[in-house]
């Protein structure tokens, strides 16, 4: 843990148990805010062939398959060097677009797919804060660990900095815009519902809000937001059951050696 700006922070890393191959040594940045800098990602991906943030597809496939059908058009935001798009392709989804702000990640992803003879996945450079797609054009938008990047320098998670709020709003409004009516946004995240919900339930956005968790001891969040389906009295499917965050001890031990920085109020976790 480290103390920054009076906040007690959880300094942790790649969420547990991920696979990587040909990873560059020393990929962790000096400070969390580097994750907001595209050149950090370019440098990292130049050395890193594969790194799977949070968990790989096998851990949440059962959840994806509830919402994604082979005929769906899918946009993956912030693909990095993940094999999520390949896994979706293997599961029969043929219309996949993956994007990332890192030109290096995009180029490496293209080469990898080409090397494997995989066709059908379009890969392009795009900023999630200004998605270069028409309105209403995807059935599914999916991201894993990408929105989390916007929170690395958010300050107090209960009262994030205005700049963080603006960026998250810009991202979500863009995702909402490119989704078809009744399309679904799937956000796979480390961020806990009590910190994410206020963003997902912005009055400008029409989607419903629900989530599941996955993972063994440590829980990751699988948010599902269905455009045009917000009910005024909406409650989470787990409502009635108070969300109990994992014990801080576990978080600390499990994530301490990893290279991603999650900012979490320890007081809140211990509450
Ligand atoms: C934590 S990594 C997650 C990568 C991948 N989704 C995974 O699960 O392994 C965050 C990714 O978001 C990308 N990224 C960061 N800022 C972005 C932005 N503004 N627009 C699009 N992608 C961005 C990074 O280049 C990086 O690939």
C-alpha cells in the first residue's frame, strides 16, 4: 500500500493469475498516471507479445455466452495484446472489430492474427474517448480492464477528480452512441459496483445496469448494460444481497506483486 494525496491506496498489479508470454521485463510504470499515456502502452507492447489483464476468456466465457450471439457485430475497446477477440472468433462470432489507442498494439495484433491465418477481425487505432464509428452500429461493445485505466489517477474513489469524471463520461457516451438500439455493453472490470454504478447510471445513458462476478477467491466484475432498457426502479439482480468486498488482506497478498495500480479505499474495504 502507499499513501498518495492523503488517500490510502492499494498498489497492486496485474489482477491475479494471468498468462503472459514473451513479456518484456519491467513493464510496470513508475507511476499510475503513465497508464493514461499512449506512449507507455506503445513501449510496453513493443516488448510484450501477450498479456491478459484480469482473467482470460475461459474464466468468463459462460457469462459472455449469455449475451453474445454468433450473428452479433462486436466492438472490443482497448484490445492490447489480449486474445479475447480470437476466443470470440473461435466461439463463432465472425463480425469483430478490435481497437486500441496504441499503434504498436494494433500492429502486433494484426501480425498475430495474420500469422495464425485468422481473418474476420478488423483491428484499428482508436481512442475510446472519441470512438470513430457511426451511431448505432454494434450489437455488442466489450472492454476488459480498459475503462479501469481512466481511474488510475482518480484520487478519492468516492469523489473522483473532475478530469476523471469527464473522461469516463466521454467514454461511456461514445460506447452508448455506437451501440445499436437494444445493444449491450459488457464491461469486465476490477472496479467495484459502488464506484462504477454512478457512471453507468448517468441520466444521459439509457442502458440497464446489472452485474455478475467471476473469479475464485478474488472477484472481478462483469457489468452488463443494455441500451434502451433502463427501468426507473431498476435494481441489481443481486439486490437484497449486500455486496461484500473481498477482505483487504486477500487483496493485498494476492495482488501485491502485480504491476497494475488499483486505487481503493482501504477503509471502505474494511467496513
Ligand atoms: C489494462 S490494458 C487491457 C488490455 C486488454 N483489454 C486485456 O484485457 O488484456 C488497457 C488497454 O487500454 C488501452 N488504452 C488506454 N487508453 C486508451 C484509450 N484512450 N483508447 C483506447 N484504448 C486505450 C491500452 O493501450 C491497453 O491496451
